[in-house]
C-alpha cells in the first residue's frame, strides 16, 4: 500500500491534482463552520435536537446526507451543493426530449455541453435563493406554536420589520453566495483537480460525520468513556446498543461495502461485431467487441428522488395535524410516512425506488439512439438486424438488468430503517454504516480510484487494482 501511494506522488501532474483537490476540500470544510451572524446558534442547536425525530428533522438529515451541507447548523454552506444538483437534474430532464433546443445542444458534443452547463449555473441562482429564503424565514420568524417559525434570530435582528427584512435578506444573500462558491469549488476540482468535484464535496460531507457517528455509537454521550453495554449481551438497562448488535452492525458495514463494489462494477457485456468491407486490396472490419451496460446505471439518484417524495407527505400531514389537532387521520398518515419498522413506509419506499430507477435509466440510456449509432458505425449485434430489432433487444436487456439494480438499491435504502428499528441504533448512525451514505462514499471512491488508475496506466505505472 505504501509503495502504491509513493508511486502516485512520483507523478508531478497527478501529485499537483491531488493537492489542489485536498486544498479545495479543506476550504469547503472551513466554511462549513462559519455561522450566519444573525442566528442564535445555541438556541438553534437546542431546537434541532428536539425536532430530530420529526418530519422536519428527517428533511434536515436528508439534505445533510445528499448535499454536503447541514441545515441543522446555520452556516454559510448550510444548503450545500443541493441547489446545483437540482438545477442539473432539471436541465437534464428538459434536454431528454422535453425541450428540442436543449436536446439539440446535448447532441452537439463538447460545445453543446458547455452551453448546457452555463444554463445550469443560471438556474442554480434562483433555486438557491428560494431555498435560502424559505430556510431563513423559518429560522427568524417568531415561534407562535403553529410550526411556521422557530424564533432563532439574535436579539435585535428581527425586532422590527425593516431590520428583519435587512438582516434576513443578508442571510439569504450569504447562503446563496455560499452555495455558488461551493459550485465554483466543484468546477475547479473538475478542471484542475482529480475526480468529480460535486461528488467529492458530498463525499467529504458524509465522511466528516463518520467520526461523530462512531463516537456516539462507542462512547457514553458527552464523555470519552467506552459504553459498557458494548461488552454486554442484550445491552444495558438504558437500551444502549449491545455486543451482538454492534457485531452485526459491523458485519453489515462490510457486507454493504462489498456488495456496493460488486454491483457498481457489474456490467452486462453485449457482444457486437463490425461489418467487413474492402478498402483497396485489403479487407477491414469484422472485429468483435462488447457494448457494456451497467447493472446499476442509475446510481444513487432513484434513492434521492424516492426519499424526497416520502418526506413531503409526512411534512404536510404533520403540519396539518399541528394546525388542526382534531384531525386524527392526518396524524395517523403523518406517522405512517415516518421512517420506522412500519411496512407501509418500506413498501412505498421500495415501489418509488423501482419507479424512479426505471425512469432515470430511460433518460440516461436511449436504446434507439444507441442502435442508430451502431448502424452508422457499421456495427451490429449478432442475431439481430440493425435498427429497430437491435433497439428492441437492448431495451429488453436494459429492463432486466435495471430490475436487479433497483432491487439492490431498495435493499441498501431500507437497511438503515431496519437497523434503526430492530437494533435500536440511531437513524443517522445506521445511515452511515449500512445505507445510502455508504453507497455514495464507496461509489465516489471507486470513481476516484479509476481516474487515478488512468493517470498511472497512461505513464506506464502499475494501476492500484493490479495484484
């Protein structure tokens, strides 16, 4: 391992890229601890701890996990990179046949992609400003018991209308600027560093929380004393995690890492062959190759979409029951959409993952377009005519392997819920050691290793995966 690391740093260009990437990630983590000046951080920490188990707390945890930010802390990077991701998804959906002009740009290659990236930046600004406005308004509005405000403004910052508008607008501007700065950091990593900048920011946010999650799992809260229940079968009297639960959690951690690596690298190789033709006196073509189709082509996006869709009904029903306590059906439905061991939540979660997985793969991979490209290149799949027959075959294969990929994502997604309910482990801790957080970290790490390997192989060095 040490020799591999030494080999990496022998290449000046690769060494410079790694240092630039680490420098930008360091700047991101420093800004993560710069608070908004008009928010009472002590009150905010107390309020967020009280709402950690409700729908609002689930939304905060979800945004923190997938955005690289943390809405439970009023910092300049609280929104993370999520507005930029939302803008990218919207533009990608619009360029998949909804808007012909964007679809035409997407097919123009590098020049068209550069223009699309410009549109993504423009769209990020209003999305970020809207999300920051909603967040700041919730924090600074007086807590009147209806759940629309939290009353976390510092004394004097929201005492009058003009001061609330001025300081609230300043907070929105700061958070918007912070998000745009993170977007710029991600683009600089893409250009001058190594790896995908946005993915590395999200990964850094997840990895930075791992020590705290591990400490809360091993040590007694507020101390450095190891929890004695870890050495006791059945746990302690306070319901802390027991020895067998801790061992099972570590086993699941290893199993999830191994399975994520296997499914992420799994591909369905479609054999294809180029047609033979004569050039001058020589016969060329006729070579055999493979068209790779990833089993988990959708990545973690279906889980993000499904989690978002499940958070919205729970938040709406909880707000309705808070305004009208007599509506028992609203509180019942709100509880059904909370994470837990209830079958309703898990079943709806799995169904949504399948729906969004097929939806996202259909956007990413167009069988008809691939079949037309193969036909233009003079290649074909043995046993199938070029054109419609090839497109139908690719679509059948895509549907089958997507079913397997969606099943894998569904299992990974519900593991934290099962661990939290059956082992008595906090939901946030379980998400790190057996769920989508671990899926993101491993996937980004594999992509980073692949990019480092490409630099090593290009300069005739052995790759990191060579035995």
